[in-house]
C-alpha cells in the first residue's frame, strides 16, 4: 500500500451511500474525489466525528457560480452542494468535521447552494462584491430546482443522521456564526428553504436574536424577528 493509498484509507468517508430517496434529483457522490482534492496539507479541514455530535444543518450560498460539473465542487468546504439545476453533490460524509461555518463546524452539516444572492432580495447593495472584479455584482434569484433539491437534502440529512443514532435539531444560517457573512445564505434562500423546513420538520434557528459569533436572523428574513436589523 502506497502512502497515498494509506492516507486515503485513513480519511475515507465513513458514511454509507444514501438510503433516502431523492425523487427527481440528480445525485453525484464525490466524496472520494473531494478527499483527494483537499490533499494532505488541507486534511485539517475535514476530519472524523461521531454521529451523535451532528445536531444541525447550516445553509450557505456559494456567492459565486460554480456550475453543473460535479468535479468543480471537489474543493468546496461543505458536505453537500446544490447546483442551480438542482443537482445534489455529496462531497463529505455527514460523520466528517468540515470547515464550512465557523462556530457551526463541530455540530453541523453544511449545505452550499450555488449562486450569488442578495442579503436582502431586491437590494443590490447587499450582494457580496467579488474584490477580483471592478464591476458591481448583481444578485440572482434562486431556481425552483435548487430550492426543491435543497429541501430534499435537508430531509435526507435529518433521516441519515437519525439512522446512525444522531438527531438534527437545528437549521441555521452561516450569517449567525460569522460577522463577515451577513448575507449568507440571503433572504430569498432563507425564506424558500429554511422557513418551510423549520415548519415541516420542527427544526430551529436558535430562536429570535440567537447568534454564535455572527449576526442574528433579521426581520427582513423572518417576520417573527421583530426589530432585528439586517
């Protein structure tokens, strides 16, 4: 066995193939390739953890456009990627600690939804500007395919974690754990994915005003959060 084979065996994802049906979704399992893409020097960004440590899901936007080719996602720091066409790309097992969400890393599974979305839908001043370009970035609108795939993925994660003896209680935003990610995932994705899943599955964002090193969910994202500014 070569050193590379030994390394890949050591860091191989422990989660089994998905057992929950995702009807109407194109699924790509890229776990083996994502581990390789990180390489030995970046392995600290993905290590093992126990299933009972997984208690939440974090929603992210990529703030870019990675596209539909699954291999383009291999270096993304998250567990699952969702493309604009609604493809689900499994990058790391849910029993892996992945650097994706600051204070959420220890207990959360990270979902990245492809696209650049305004923090407040319709307010272009809340769109993240790419410092490598001189142009003002324009926000996108989430596609129905991406929204459906994201909701299906939340259901799948909850079922998989429970199947392995854990329990997901929370569905949170990266915004809540990072002061520099106020627009992550943005109002449109939060309203289209998080709020319906909170109601359907009984998940929580921690309650009105809750944050962990970042900014609380604002009223413009959830009308129950009265008085909390973006």
